[in-house]
C-alpha cells in the first residue's frame, strides 16, 4: 500500500510569507505527526494530530500550526516565515499512538527554503 | 526528560566491514519504545526496527542486528558486511507513551559512509 505522501516536495518562499504543507497518511492510519529537521537543531517534534484533535505539541512558536481532516489527512501552516524556518519538514503516521506499540512511518518530507 | 545520545557523528568503513552504531537513551518511563531509522540523501526516514521496553530479545534481520540492553540503556545497531547502499544517516529515537500519542525524541544521527 502507498506510504506517507507529502506535498509539495520542494518550495521556496520569501520572508514574511506563509506556507502550507500537506500530508496524506498511510491508509487506515489515524495519527499524524510533524517534525522539523535542520542542520543545527536536528529532528524536532512539532505536533501530533489524532482524530482531528491536536494531541501533542512541541516547543515551537504559534506561527506553526496544523490541522487534521476527517479523512486523517493533515496540513501544517507556518505564517510570517523567517529565514530560520528553512528546513526539511517531515510528516509521520501510525495506526494509533506509540503507546499501543505502533510503528511510526515517515514521508519523504517537504524541503522549504526561505529567502 | 527524554534524551537520546548518538556519540558517533560520522563513521567511514570499507565495503564488507562490519559496523556498529551506538545509541544511549534516557527516560524515566518504564514503558517506552525505541526505533532506528535510516535517512538517505532523498530525506525520507526509512523505518528499520522498533523495540518495546519489555522486550530485550536481540534481533537479526538479514545483515542487520540490534542489541538492546536495559541495564546500560543502550540500543545498538550492527550492519554486517556493509555495502555502499548502506551509506546514509542513521537515527535512533525514543517514544514516550506517557500522556498518549506519538512523540519521538531523536538522537543527532550517525553519518555512515561505506566506500569501495
């Protein structure tokens, strides 16, 4: 079956703009989480959604937001982009939660460059 | 607080050598899950293995093997007879089920370079 799909794969934005990234989880998966990867900070957890509700949130400013739809697809939005937001944004999905021992699968990521 | 340490930043080996990637974790939870992921240059994190804290049985899958030791809080990964295609960044991660949901804490990764 299809894996986690993220769009777009690459994008370039200007400082001050906003961006929306999309993620389609593996069919049947209800948990979707987002991570930011930068050379300086590594892989950092942004937030997780389950059944359209945010269940966990990392330590990021309010400019970073997300949502999940009834079909489990998720979007994340970054407003008022800063140069430091340039990163690889990875989406992950799993059946439920890790407390159930479910494996977490990642997509190929969206490479965001802010100029 | 959760923490994962991968002390090896970069490892270079010659093809067919065995290589072990180290991972040390810290958690106060008694129930937790450990993961290894491989990240090729394309960026995707490829799942390799998941272990729960109650299962210390070591596993071998083809050329890959894992050594989980709770006594030393380590979850090391060995590639036997390495190949050029194994070149990638490898991440160890810890998930904290406390509070529900998925939240992975990653190590800083180990860059593995396998040369001919």
